[in-house]
C-alpha cells in the first residue's frame, strides 16, 4: 500500500479528538522548550572557555604554565561586580579563588584584550599584591571568593587567607578606592573568632549606614559568612572591631548535600554562604508578622536573609540583633530564637541578592535557573517565580549582584561557573564554561516593581 493510500484509508479523527491531540502536541513542545530555556533570557556580557590572565610578558606566561603557577583547568571565576563610578568607562571585576594551586591571580579586572579562551583578566589592583602570597608577609591578597562595591565607590575584598586547605594568613578585609585604585583600609579577622584551621570566609554583605554625598561612609557594617565552620563574622568599621555569631540555621542539611547539575552529581556539605539585605525603606514585610506583630522592626532596622549551601531553607534575622556586640562578645551562641527559618525553595542556591523593591533574586541550582520572590509574601514555592532559565548558560550561578547603573536603574548581574565540571574532573577547556550575564531589572520583570506570581 502506498503512503498516499495509507493516509487516504486512515479513519478520520473526530474534530474534538483532533483538537485534543493538537493541544497535547503544543504542551509537549512547550515542555521540551522549557527544558532548554524559559522566561526572559539574560544578556551575555562576556564568557570564557578557561580563565586567561594578562601577564607582563609572553615569557612570564610560559614560565607560569611550565612551573605550575598557572594551571588553566584549575581556575574557576566565582563572583563579579561592576564599577560605574567613572562616567567615561565602566569596569568589570572577577574573583578566582585559590581552591587549589595553579591560580596566578585571585582578583582581576576583565580587560578588552581577547586571549585564546576569552578576555584576559588583569590582576587588580596589581600583580605584586597577589602573585606570590606565601612570600609577602600577609600584606598582600591570598584568595578571594567574593567582593562588593558599595555606594561610596569602595571595593570590599574578603580574603580567606587560605590556598586550598592550607592557612597562609589570617582572613582579612581590604578596601580599595575605586577612583584611585589604592588600598584605603585593611582589617584582619582575629584568630580568636575563627575555628582553628577550619574556618573559610567566602561571602560578605556591606551595609553603609551613612552613604555619600551626605554621609562620611565611616558607619559601615560588614557581614561575613564562614562556610566550613558555620557562623558569621560581623565587622563594625566605626568601632574598628568584629565579633563571631553562630546559630544552627547556618549549618548544612545532609539531606541536601548532593547536587545534580546537567546530569552530573557531586556532594558538598557547605554551611552558610548566601546572604542578602532587605531594603532600607520599611515595607510591609510579613516574615515575622506572626511572631513580632506589626512593630517588630524599628524604622532603621533591616532583615538579613541567609542560608546554607546544602539546604533548601531560607532564614532571616534582624540586623539590630547582629549588631549588638555586647551580647555576642559574651557568647557567640546567644539569642538562638532570633534566627528564624521562613520557608523552603525548590532546590539549593549558592548566591542571592535583593533589589530596592524587596525582590529576592537567587540561582536555582537543580533547575539551571534564576528565581525571584517578593519579600512581602510568604516564602514558599507558590510565591516564587522562575524569571530566567537556560540549561546551557545558567549552570551553577555562583555570583548574583544587584547593581545600580549611571541612569539609576537597577541591573541583575549573574556569573555562572559550571562548578560540577570542576568538582567532578570533567571540565573541558574547549567548551564555554564561565559566563557573565546581565539585564536591567525593569525589563526582566516586565516593568513591574514586583516579581509576585
């Protein structure tokens, strides 16, 4: 029987059945499409197959490769931030933590010069301050996971002081003036606030309470996450001191210690890593309403949201609690009930940031996606929205930032690093592995102030 006769002799489908089949096919097509990408797609800023650096000469690069000082497959960009302070130019900075040996520089500026694997990364503020951390008497930079550029045009750099598991120096905060690229402040975390060799400070939040142009920028608080000895270090710049805080909500959950990304799995029992601050302007936040009533938060107070990497639970605490140094200096385990779990999300997330309207943006590791939650609603999946999803370009968002551009509009910046490739030994430097993407938040949210579902 010919194809023509077969089609001709096939019983005709009833109109209703035909319509049902068409709907099912459309739904299947949409499902397949969403498995690849969904929502507003972020705009590519730059990308690398392997992190490549700007050395002073080609000979120095070859020497670094030959000696093992530079091992391309060991270099994993993890975080970024953007400097818009100069009207004539913008600058993009990245961190490359020294998880292992073979990372020549741990903090750099993305240059306009293209290397064989992507734009060259220039050491910031110089090569000398970070090239050989073992021999600079702890006056340089050892290893940086994350950075933050604040409203006063200062870059805050959190130096872990460790290469892999080896402690080279005590962790420290370094502050650079973005206008002059000079070091203007340094604070070393006291050894008494660390847990032996275990502590690893990997993230920071900067809260400037007297920003320019009216303020002096001296009343600045910094919150630092200790991921492997779960806890938080709070630094008060005006007082020139810090203190340690611990709470059970900062610990990992073994039930969520396995990560699966693009069909590759690894185990990582990391504690507190992601943190975000609520807007300065008081809003109708419902997180603590049932426990504290309508006046639970003073007008100058903020909420600090946080969670462990190996967890799907989000937590919150008032910053006024964290800043009560007297309480924490008596005991790092004080006020255990002040730290409240507020709900759960669909999967683990490594980074989060909140915009000025109280929208919390976060990476969803298992979904290769960016999620969003309006903080005036209860924290649960029904109030969360996937605003961007891409199975190729959003593998492990490790850096998430809200940046205000020169026109005053907020932008969402995301760095993805395919961490599963590095941890499972399958990183292929012939593929694109590291991406920085961005989009203006009004465009991302359809010019609405909320990402409410």
